[in-house]
C-alpha cells in the first residue's frame, strides 16, 4: 500500500511546475503602422531593463494568430532569459491556400502588401530597443509555414539584424540571391503535402552552398538533426522528421539550443 503522505508530498511539488507552464506572463502591445493598428504578445524577462537581453521573434503560419504562436513556440519556458515576441499577422492572400486572403498571414515577398509586415517588424524592434536593454548581437527569428517563409524574408530584407534563423516547413527559392551567410536551422517534414519536401531541400541546399558548408554530421542524439560545419562560421543544421506539415513537437527545444550557440559578430 503506498504511503499517502508521501504521495501527497510529491503532488504538492508538482503543482508549482504546472502553474509556471500556465502562467508565463505575456504582455499585449499595439503599434500604429501606416495608420493600421498592429498587435503582438511579448514575454519580457524580469531583468530585460537592466542587462543585455536576447530577443526571439516567433511567427505563426497562415491562418494562425499570435496566441497560437505562443503555444507553438513556448520559448519563455525553455529560455526564460530571452525576450520573446509573437507578432500578429493581417489577412493576406495565401500562395498555397486561401487565395482570397480571408485569414491572417505575412507578406510573401519583398514589396508585397506594401512591405507592411517589414515595417511592422521595424516598429516592434525599435520600440523594444527603446524600452529594454536589447542585446543587438543576439536577435533571432523563427516561424512555421508562412511564418517560416517570413523568417526567410526577414533574412533577405533585414539580415544584418539577426544572429541566426530557424524556419520550419518553408521554402523561399526566390530570395536566395538576397541572403548573406548566416547560421540556419531548418525544420522539415519528409511527408509535407503543402510545402513539398523537395522544395524545402532545394532551399536548404542553396543555403549550404551560400554558407560554404561541408558534409553533415550528427548534431542531436535524440533527434534526426544534421550539422553542416561552415568554413566561414555560419553552419547549417537540418532537423528532418518523418511527419507532414504540422510543427514538430521537438522543434522548440532544438531551436532554443541552436540559437544559444550563435551570436552576431559586430565589426
């Protein structure tokens, strides 16, 4: 017969753990960009006003929202010292779904939608730098599907800002000529029916060439990750899973591990 007092003790120990998961504080914030109200949820570490703080931008996919992104990318639980931003997209025509643009998403290319989302990003980053001690050498972007595509777009348009990028289920062949070498983690499902795996592989291989990477070696023992070392210090890590277009459950921890390994070199 189990000791009931002992069971009660362990149960009480577990309660704070579940409470912490449920009560990560996210602050809603608004910006006016070209006369349009834009929104985001922000997690701010307690010491963000006192010492240099890394910043992670995490973007939802087409049809998602900032609350979905916060659940999908629980980065504050994995890296509580980082300031995390979950921006909200606007209704946008989708390239692969939703051609009438009835669901929220992100601009697909440079100049598309009046560059409204690039302007939104600029406004958010400027306000963070004004309000907190942002570590300019440790700013990162991740996102899934359309959000992953927007991460590639940010790399092309605002690449000098970021230390590393981690898109999931995305392909951006039209942007390859705009990218400068930068550490990349790309998460892909081998059976993705929406953003075809071969499209993603073509993007990955293009970045491997851009980053002057060599042959891959194992990177994480618990996940199917391959590390491609770079002659110029901009490695590529691929996290390939056998699933479809859904965001992989192990991806957030892998992304945080990858981001922590990279900072931007300042001249």
